[in-house]
C-alpha cells in the first residue's frame, strides 16, 4: 500500500477487547470484531444482519504456535453464526470477524467471491490452519465487479490486523522480489552466518517482523538452551524446515518471526540476541548498530 490511510475504530462498549467496528474513510465496507463471549451482543447489531463474510478464529488445539480459522459467507451473517455457535466441530474459535457493506450493495455473488479469495490468502500466508474443507470455487463476476471486490478485499486486509487478526498477511517478500517495501523505502536485508556450524540465513525486516527466506540454512546442532525450541520443532514437523544433511536444515518457505531474536534462535537452535546476530547485507553492521545509528540521526 503506497499511501497513508485513516482507519476509524469504534469501541462499542468502550473496551479495546470487546465488540469493535473498523472502517476506512471513503470505503463502503466495515469489519465488526467480537470475542465469542460477546457474540450474542454482536449479533443484535445491524452490521451483521446483512450479506457478508465472516472469519472464526482461535488457537489450534493441535498446534500451540498456530491460529485456526474458518471462513464463511451468508446472506444473513447473523443466522450463519448462530448455527456455528452450536456446532461442536467449531469449538476452537474464540473471536469472530464479520465483514459487511454499509451501503448494502454486497451481493451473494460478491460474498462468495470474497470468501474464496480470503481462503486463498489464508493458505498463502500460512499463518493459520484452515478449518474449511475444500475451498469453494470463486464465483464468476463481471470484470468491473472483480475490480471492485479486489479493492474491497484490500481494505479488509488493512483493517483485520488492527482488530487482532493477522491470518491474511503474507510472510514477507520472496527472495526474488526487488528490495523495496510497500512504502517505497529500501527493504532491510539481513544475513546471519556462522562458519563453525555452516549456517547461512537470509532475511528481511518486513513491517516489524523478521522474515527468514526460503533457502536459508539452519544448524542441526543441539545446544543446552533454546527458548524457541518448540516453535522450531513445529516448523520441522510442518515442513517449513527440511533436513538436507547431517549438519543442516533448510527453510523450504519464507517464515515470519515476531522478533529478530526468535528468528536467530530458530536458525542457530540456541538462545540468541537477534539484534547482534543479524547483520545488514549491505554494510555488515549488526542490526543493533544500524538501529542505534538511525536513532542518533533523528
């Protein structure tokens, strides 16, 4: 997204964790978020008694480091959620995110198109386990409607993280992407290398996350302490890291980490200070040195 956006969040009950409504100025859509404990209150609101899309989200019972989501659509979202509330197969969800249109111009065909696209984005992002079975085919729409829905979807992608759902956001650019971020400023390219263990990992800083890029090599060596050992084990189990030799795992895909230290710990399999371990590809500075220099320049 190349320009700034004004996003308005309305706290229905005055609570930052209760029922919330997110809007973007001059956008016809709206996103209502509610914890499951407040879903009865949320369903009384007119925003959800329309055609729309909904995302049910909660911790995956089978994976402590993953979110689990279910994506659906309906002519009357309220009625669909009342059904899901009683479904024992969907006990996992703790929060609901409901997308509708303020002008009521969102049709069943639009909703089915958006549902299919959102399911695809969740799969691509790989931040959450998808509870849906087979993804429904995207509803054929006129070219002009497709353009409108793609714009609509872009606004949804902006608002959802602000309401607490990050399941659609891609895990950083691929290694082949030119080094510029969405705002047009240079992307911060990082390297972590360790000759003793043959480690060579490449990453980029992306919107506050460190994204270790596919092809990076991590050590198989076991150290005494690694706070992120469980997360590393899960990445190996799900195929994000693949053993390619007795000494190395290789990242099979881009993987996002919330902090530089988490990324470094998974690569090195030991507790690490990521601000010191990661270095800028262009200058050789540690991430800490670069950050300190940037601060001093202000």
